[in-house]
C-alpha cells in the first residue's frame, strides 16, 4: 500500500482547524511548512530567516545517546546529508501534536524511505542481493521543538525509538520529485479554524 504523502501534515492541519490563538497558529504553520520543505529536500528554505533562527540548536537522541547539531552550518550539513543520501522522504502516522507558547511537542511514528545500502548503516538486516532496493525504516519518535518570540524555530529535540525495516516494493516508493509535485502546491493552503 502506497502512503498518501498529503497526509504528512494531517495532525498539524487538524489542529489548525481548531486553534485560534495567533501565536500557536504561527508555530503550527511554521512546523507544517518545515515538514513539507524537508520531505521535498528544500532544506535551504527551512533555514531561511523567516522560519528558523540564525543559529539553531538541534539535539537528537538515538539509542539513548545525545547527538548535538549546534549552529547553522551543522544543521545545514545534517539536512544536506539527508538529501544527498536520499533519506529525506518520510511519512508520519498516528501523530499526537500539542502546541503552546514556547513551541510544540509530538509523538509520532516515522516511516522513512531510504536506499538499502544506506539502511544497512542504521542496522537494517539487508542481504547482499537487496542492496539496490528501497527500504522503509519505521521508528516511534517524540519531538519537542522550541520557538522564539517571533515564532521562528530555535531548536529541535528528538528522541528516536528502536527501528524496524521492510523492503519497499517499487510501486510504493515515494520520491523527492513526487513530494515536490504533490506537496509544494499545498504549502500555502493552511486550514482555517472553524
């Protein structure tokens, strides 16, 4: 079954239909825009001054160990490597999203599309004859994103649970090009409350 990439922003869209607080809406709109740009491989736009502070501070917990990404150069390198290795296309499922004056938190299942040759480095049980396949990595994550007084992203804190992997049939693969074709026309179609 091929994921409907338009559902990437479902939790944010559902909340935007309910939230009327202007600050909370700005944070959710920022997050929604960030998510779309990320899966489209457009990280330069994520780091633009209208969305993200000049020196963001990311902290990712993988296997219990913190991995910091401090400053624009380090965060930009992270996003750039995701595009270069073809692991930026992801789908969210069962997202539970909350927003407040300081940012948002979410609990979500991530499905990340990646080449098997890359997945093997994350611990995927890939056999030699599968190296040219695409894989879906599934993890549960908890994310807390912080925003400044101007509703710009200052940092991400992400806790990543254990991963499972499955070979993705070719007809289920979602590409960066598809994400751009399907999602970019929706980027400014923000749901209104009510």
